[in-house]
């Protein structure tokens, strides 16, 4: 079949399309965004008109995917690791309802926090929900796991979790594609109350989920993704999960690893294979990208298995992503760096783009806050979080999507005046609307600045659900129309912005300020496109 | 045959176009390839790098181990130094000398260039200037690829094919400008490296 050069994320998308998926649901989040973007631009997906629009947040995405599965079709829902926290209610319960059409939940973790607030490991969520977890070690497996994931889900009638990490998601390699399957026909669940989690039914469904645990463990036991590779030197055995296997192989070129190796890419843990390597070897090194998920299970609370080594005993650092050098050191090999980094090399952190509208609103905010004091600005997740860094130092929090507004509310309740939230347009519709409703309900004195650049900028400019309806949403939620103000964030309107901010900061009620100007990256890209179109028109 | 390459620069400078061109060329030669990119927050004017590995044998790790890179291609001089721990003792550093100054503490250029010159195998090239000379001011990244091409074990015409494929949808003129830039970079490198050292 066709050979493609794909990112790990794209390989999952292609695998899902070829595997008969009828729709993808997602909210953008690094390192998962490229899965949905790939589906949006794929010819087969367009021809089949697969669902491929963005969702408002990960919870709505998860629920919509479950609805598509209810209707018998195959659905994938994608998110970054912290997105699974948002979707967790629907996610955990989808294991109890079970599925009709195959349902694959793809979660991209970000160990080392390249673009995230934490490095939580989604395998814990998979175990918590008691569903099979697939963890590809390379792009081909990413494709195959997405392709076959729907069948696995339909076999056991439960969702399947695919867990990847940043490195695989954003690394490109050759992938061989397979035959394109048909989509499922529309069918209703055999049992009309399968999805009704009333306690009486939920208890039954939960017992059913418990009953198949031994079967999904058997599935892991015989999975082609869990391979036992024998080795002569049993002073050490190695368990390598997901992408960690590549770093192990890098250290033993030409298949020369003298130790027994158990490669684990499918969970729950295959009991017999794990038992075999632990029995056989004097010590067992666990290599996994993320938390010590496998290591902790093997050690147990009483640390009976003291022969297990890895992140918990310091053989491998407790935090951060793995790489071939960390694995080399864990294997006792010498790591030699080429040349030292000269002292002249300065740090170059990311920054707000030149011409970005967030810059202008932060300049106005900083000037206004000279009158009102420090540490009163709560913010959120997006490009504007960079306002925490010099030269702005404008904001005092960034916790989770939507938290700016509710934290400002709590602080206002405690007596902070003025209490200010800075949030982006897409983050606002993701999780800020209910927070604003809380403020309206109590008429809490907060000023919410929704810095509207008409896109989901940080992840590369995806459509924002807020575009064109922000004022209506705010007024609809109950903010008084005279306290919803739209500004144009440009240096020439600096004084006007300062005046508007000052007026709302002293108002003892809920106010919303919307500085609105298109993301500069998007504006430039659009201009280029239009110019190109014009040139083509002229040359025709 | 194997080439382990680190591409470096500042978000938005076009290192992914270099990577994509080499990737296309590698595919044409039926080589294995792995290329780890940086997406997300760092793309907003921060340091970015990409690990690109091509080989006739299957490649294990998506990341290059420390001290094992055969080549660093940097579109920005200070950024070229940030990844020196990955460069092998026999490896080459090929860097642009035009700085991208978006931080207050940007070091003195003399010092940066002095550090580059200390390396046993390096080529420092004013890619922006050369791109202007060939009337393709936006193709300094392809000048850099051209300057690095003598150290990549892939036929030069495959890189040209790569450019045609990557830039093809932008029109013939853009393709030609990038090909000119590639050639000018290569010529500079060939003039400035002693014969036999490549």
C-alpha cells in the first residue's frame, strides 16, 4: 500500500480515516492538534464528509463522539493530557455505558511540559476507566493502533485509549497505509437503556465492565504489541513502554541487547509476561515516558519488589521526558557530549509577536494598574499567558482553561478590588462562560477582559467558537449591556483603553471588556493568500 | 550511510522548510527518516530545533543522542551554539551569521562569531546577504541548506527535487528563487572548505 511521510499525530489521523471513522471531535491542544487538522485537510475525509469541525471543549468533544458511537458509527476524540481532565466525567462514564460503534480516545501527553502546565500521565486515566490502552512506539504503530482500535473497541464494547507523547506526536517518519475500510452503517444500541446510567442500570453495567477485565488482560497477553525478546544476560531485564523502546534500541544497535526485554505497548499489563521477566532477572529496569505507571504497579505499596528500578529509585530522573541519553545512563553506559554550550548563549523564551493585540491591551492594563496596585490580575491559557514574562509582568495566574474568571470571582469575594480576569476568546467559550454566569448570579465586582483575536492562536490559528458572538454571549449570560465594552487594541487608542479600564475597575458589578483585533499571524497569512489570489487572477 | 542533523533557529525562521526539503530528498533515495519537530509555544519567537535523522538502516530513536550529530544547520548564529553538546567531534556546524535580535540580552556579535570560529569544523555564512544577492531575500533558509549540502550524504539533485516538491504549489517563480538560493549557498560552502575535509 501507499508509503506516507507522517507525524505521529498525522499517522493516527490517517489510521482512523482508513479504519472507517465517521467523525473526529476535538479541541486544539499541543501536542494533539495535528490529528484533527490532518483530518480536516484529508481528501478521503472531505469526500466522505467525515465530521471534522472543532468542538467548544474536550468535554463536548468526548460527549459528541460518544453520541456518534451510540448511533453505531466509529468515532475518535482527541485532546492533550490536561484536556482529559476537562472530559473526565464523560470519559470515565463512557466505560460504564460502553459503546455501540467503535470509540477511540486519543490523548497526547506532554512530558517535560514543552507546551503545558503539567506532565500528567493519561495511562492512569485509562486504568481508572478500566479500558484497554494502546501506546505506540513509532509512527507505523500509531497508524495501526488507530486503524485497529475501532475493532478492539467494538470487540469489548468499550472505548479504547490511545496514549502518545509529544515526541512521537511531533516526529515524522515513513508509514505504510492499509486498505480503506467502509464506515459503519447507522444502528441503534441493541439495549435501549444501555446508555442510561441510573443507579440500578449503572450497577449492572459496572459489573459488566468488571467482568471483562480478565478478557482485556488476556488481549494484552497475546497482543502483537507486547513482545518478549529473550536475552542471555539475566542480571538485568528491561521493560520498555511505548517510545522508550526506541531509546533502548538506540543504545543497542543491530539488535545486540544482551538482556531480556519486554516491550509493552498495550495495557492492562500482560500478567504472565511481566511475571516471567521479573522471575527470570535479578533486576528489572522500567523505561516509560511519563509517570512511573508500570513501575509503581510492579513495586506495590510495600515495595516487595525491590528488584524493580526506574524513576522511583533514582535510576532515571523522576520528572521530564526520556531520551536516548537518560536511557544510556540508566544502562550504565557513558554519555559524552560533543562541545559545551558557550557562556555567551542567552536564553530566548517565546514572546508575544510583534504587532500582537495582546501587547496593546497589556500596555494599557499596566498603566491603569499603576493607580490600582499590584497582583490583582488573573489570567488563563493561551498566547496571552506570555504576559506573565518581562517586559509586561502583567498577570498573576495561569491554572486551567477558564480559571481566570472564577479565580477573580473568589478573590473579589475575599475583598480584592479591582479583581480582574484576562482570558482569550477561544478559552472563554471553552470554559469561561459558566464562570461568568457565577459572577452574574451574585453580581460579583469583577472585570473580565476577553482579549479577542478571533482565533485559537497558540495552537496555530484554529477557528474560535466565540468569533462574532462574544457580546451576545455575555449579555445573554446576564452582563448588563452598558458594561460590555468593545475596544480596538492599537497603540493609537492607548488612552481610550486606559480610560475604559479605569471606569470598569471602579464599577461594583460584573463588567466585560473586549479588546478586539485579529491575531497578527493570521492577518499576515490571510494577506499573503489574498495577494497570491490577486496575482493569479492578474496572470490568468 | 547515515546523517544525523540538528536544525536550529528562532520560531518562524523556516527551519521546517529545510527539514521538509531534506525529508523529500531522503524519500526519493529510499532512505529511512525520522524528524522530530517543535510545535506549540516555542514557535512564538523562541528557540526552536529539529532533530533530523536519515539512514539506509532502520532508525531507532526520534532524538539524536548527545555528541552524535554529524551536522548542525542553524539559520541564526547564537542558536547554532545552543546545540553544541549534540555535535560530534568530527561534525560540522554550518550557520548563518545574520542575528535575529528579539531579546534584550542578545550577546555581542563578535563574541558569538569568535565562539563559532573556535570549532574545528565550521562554516559561517551571511545567508541573508547571499539571498539578497541572488534576488531571493526570503530564501536565506535555502542558502543555509545549500551551504550544508556538501555534508549531507544525499545527491544534490535530490535536494533540488525536494525544493520543487515542497514549493511547487507556490508557483514556478518561487521554486526558481529557492533553487538559486540553494545553489548560491552550496557554492559558498565549496569555496570556503578545504578540499578533502568534507
